[in-house]
C-alpha cells in the first residue's frame, strides 16, 4: 500500500476502489491527473470492460496525465493489449499504471512524466488582442484604446514569466480585469496550470463569471474553463437530507418541518445543490440542518459520495484552468494549508501555484480574520442544542436520534450493549449536557454583568473590550470568575471526551448488526470536536497573554436574558503569516486594486502585508492612472466654514449642508457616512424636506443593497444615504449619479481592539501610529468613496467633503494628494454652492 501512495493519493485510492466495486470487480479504465508532486490527485472513469476501452481512453488521453487500469485477477503483469495501450499513451506523454481490485498494489508500466518546461508568455501577442484592429477590440462594444491596460498586461506577463510578485494600482477605467485575465488564460492553457483569481465583492465575481470570462471564451481562440468556486456551506449535504427524510420528527422542531421537507424535495431535483439554486434564502437555522460541513464529511466513505454536490463542484473545479473565488474562501484554504499542513484532500481548493488578488486592499482585513479564532455564546448553545434539546416535551437532537436508532434495532443488539448505549446517553451525557447548559448560561451572564459593572457605556450598542493584563485582572481574577472559567473549560473538555467514547462504542455495536448509524455518529463526533475547540478558544482568549495576538470580548444586550458574548483573537500583524503562507509558497502573485497607494507610494501596503520583506528582484510595482480628464469631469468641493466633526452642532449643520447640495444636483447623490448613527440622525432630519422638494430619499438597511441600487438608478431624483458597503464595489454610470458627498473622513474607530493594539505596537516601535497607520488606512477608504463618481469618460459631477480637516489639518494634504488632479472649489458654504451650480450647469 505504501508503494501505491507514492503514485496515487489515499483519497483517490478510495474513489477507485468504490468505482471498481460498482463495476462488480470487472475491468475499469481511469484517467488520472497529476500535480507537481507527480501523485494522482483526481481521476475520472473513462471506460468499463476491455474491448471498448481503448477508443474511450485515446479520446481523453491528450487531457490526462496517467491512465490506470485494474486487473481483476490480481496478477499485475502487463498483457499484450496493455503494452499496446502504453505505447499509444507514450506518444501523448501519458503514464500508465495497473492496479489490483483493492488498489493496494500497483505495477507502473510507464512512469509519470515530469512536468514539461514552462512556456513563457508572449507579451506582444497578448497585447495585440486589445490593440485597435485586434480580435477583442473589433468585438467589444464601446471599445476604447487604453495604453494603461497594455502596461498592466506587460507587468502581469512579467509576473508569470519570471515568478514575481506584482503590485499594480489600476485606476477606474483602465480595464484591469481584461489585463490580468488574458495573461492568466494564456498561461493556464499553454502550461496546464490552474490559476486562482480572488475578489472581495460578489459584484466583481459576477462581472468576471457572467460578463468578462464568457466574452473571452467566445472571442479568443483558446479553449479554457473557468468556474466560480463557492464555500462548502453553500451546498446541501445529501447524507443530511436522507437523515432528515427518515428521522425528521427527532431532528426538527414542528415549526421547521414544512420548510425542511420542501428543501428535501428541492435537493433531490436541484442541478447543483447550492443556495443559489433556491428561489429564496432560507434562515441560517434551517439551512445548517442540511448544509455540507467539512468536519461532518466522510468524503469517499460516504454512500452519497457519487451524487455529492460538493464533490461534483470540486471535480468541476479540478478540471478548470481559472478558479474565481472570494478572499474569504481563499484565506480559508490558505489557513488550512498553513496551520495544519494537511494533504490536498483536506484543503478547500484544488492545488494551485499562482494567485491574482483583485480588490487587494482588503487582504489585511481578511487575513486577520482567518488567521485568528473566535467562539460565541450563541455558537456554544447551538452545538449543545444540536446534540439535545426538549421541544413540547419531545427530545430532539443527535443524541435522541442515536437512542431512537438503537431502540429500533434492539432485537439485533446484545442487551448489555444496548443498556450501555442508553445509559451513556440518558444517565451520563444528557445529564452532563443539562448541567453544562446551565453552567454556560450562568457563567456567561455573570461575565456580562461584570462587564456592565466595570463600564460607563450602554450595552445597547456592541462593546468591545481588549483583554489586556489589567482588564483580565479586573474582569476575570478580581471578580472571582477565574476558577469558574477553568471549571467551565474542563467541563467542556470532559463532555467532549464522553461524546467521543459514546461514538467509539456505538460504532463497534453498529458494525456487528449491519445497520447504518453513521450519520448520527458523524454529527455527534463533529460536535465533540467543536466543543473541544471552543474550550481551547475560551482558554486562549480569557487566560493567555502574548505580544503576537490580540484578544478581546464583544458584549451587547440581547433578548430574553440571552445577552450576546463573543470571545475573539486575531494576530497583531499578518505580514509574517502572509510571507509564510502566501508570498513564500506561490510562484506568481498579482495584487491589484484601484486603491493601493498613499501619496503615490506602495509603502503602506508593503509594510502591512510584509511585501517590504520580499527582495526587490522578485517584486514589481506599477501605478496606472485612470484614463479620465478629472480636471474637466470632477469638481472637488470643501466648505471651510463647516463645524469640526467633533462639534455638538456638526450633525445639524451637516443636514442643512447636504440638503442644499442635493437640491443643486437635483438628487442623483450618494451620501457616504462612516457610522450608521450619524446616518440615521441626518436622514431623520431630512426625510420630509427631501420629499417636499420632489427628491426621493433612500436609506441603507431598508432594502437589500442590490434593490437599493436598482431603485437609485431607476429614479434620477433619488438620494441614497449609505455607510460602509457603498463606499466601494458599486458602479453607477451616466447621469444617475452626479454627486458623491463624503460626510466625514473615514477614520477607523481608534478604540476597536485590533486598531488600538496596532496603534500601540507601532508607537512601541518608535513610529507614529496616526500618520503611519490611521491616516493611510483612511486615505485608501477615501479614494474608494471618491471612485464611485466617475466610471466612464462621459461621466461628470462633484465630490463634496463636509469634513474641513481635509484642509485645516496637515495630514489632510495626504488625502488630496492621493486623488487625481480635479477642479477645486474651496471656500465658504455659499461660495462652494455657487461653484457647484456653475460647474454642474
């Protein structure tokens, strides 16, 4: 078996064994796909039987790395027919193996071929596609010749050819997606390598998958496959579906049954089994009952392996040359590879060596989340409830499900074994679980009230508390909660161990009676592991201290006495992890966005991500300005007589100023806030007045982002009041948007635990945290807000900043320097309004 694993991964061995069993031990021909380690990581069945096998194999051989064939006799010596096949495969540089039916022995007829030498990209050939007269320019509606786009192609090709890290700021309208897609597609095709394109927003993913990539598939003479890869939890698990169908009374509440039965019916008819295939969005509580989860998946051992939607999606991804993912999914994959070092079968994505990060200004934030850990009070309750809960005097959950299955098979089970299973569930585990639930609620309520007593702030809004040594002393030690937390952590671990013992014993009993309890056992085992990890996370957050991580609590008033508590930790810096998990591992990396520089330099990004630790020989940088005439298309207006944002009259004066500004532009305005609180205050003051003058006020939170944008584009008298998610990733072209109003410079709240800790670390190293961290971060956000206005060469309008610090404070110059050169209107409010009227007319 050890020899087999030198050539075929363990997961694929299991898959082949299942396929041979399905063929009742007869001959099966597989085509396999080898990664850089020369080990088969994926196979497809090409043919069954011998006579028709050769034509089928030859049809697929050009795309395969190896052909594998079983000998039912167990004798692995190649036959004449085998040698004939091997000779033909050799012409295609395809290896050939023979295995026995159990895939425990292997005869290598033709060794796997080393990957052939990489073929470099011909930059001029790719650029020619986009030049006037090229195949793309002739078929792309509204084509514009963009020199910046060709420059970006050049740098992207260098990154592929020379295995570099390329950092490219590409202003709005440069056509950056085409500029990285074309090199990526050419490289993937000619070198048979998979490339990951990672974005932050759904909007950009949809643009790539629904618009840009289909256009290129029709236009350029290169066959390639591209897929949008979604996280496992987006897919339904057919094992769970079968379990719900057979035991819905024990698993689900009465109020859930109707919807779950509807979802079961949908799952059986669905094409891809993902949420996107549903006509509505189910609640999280319902969806998690049927969703696929990594720790409850048995992969090739599952009886639904062949029809598994996740497995089908993974096979499609394995065949594709271009994988489009979001940053969160990519970092989930990177975190698994970095922390655990598991084989490819445990990773989220199939193997890849080259990454393009679009919207790369979000990388630090996403990496911080994925290289940290968290557990919530609600999460702990959910784990315990999934195991056991009472509803209308009926026992529900995975423990009652297992008990029900055992009793149903009592005639087959030895009485002592049955008694032991029932005793473990009823006397030990449910008793422990009741105690643990009560202990959890009491302790976390005590923690909530201790926090409340130690703060002057209202807990109606979320409070985040860094667990610095003196805070830890006050909240945990002095309050007397330390010993309770230690007992609680131990109780979680003891309960987890008891669940594991039940699973191990029940699995042995199950194997003797030829019944399938595996679904319930899988779920119980997964909850055991999660509870154990929750204990470790609480211990880490509550008791541990080091300089590399930030630990904090998040606390908020809740409903019915169930106050909200979260235990959180994140790395202080991600630069070392970015180097270890990304920059040192992958051969080509392109980072691009419209907002990567501050003061026309990449210094801030380089410091935050650890790019400054990369040798200059491997790193390339490029700034591409947007192809717009901003001086003619944009006026940037700053009223200098506005009160300071910290002044008590600011909100009232801001409302007056916004009203005047949007009447000048006849609506058509985005009003961007940095907090929902200020947004709500100003909206309340202006709603009636805007209605009276014929303008339509829209407020974030009253409808989905997609619906708000649809209404805004349709009604040109509309004024949209919005916060964070509308500062970027929103594209409104034409005269539907003529004014972007920035109410305050977008500084992060300095008391946020991660922000505060990073401030302190920079100051400790002798730096200026405000100038080196706070200002650059705000500048990038400011540039994103500014970028909402001009999306095409025909767009025109105003950007109004009602925060006079941009002119009065020395750091304000950095915000203005980071923008393209625009027409300026600085002065009193009256002077600014007159300038706006003149410019917009």
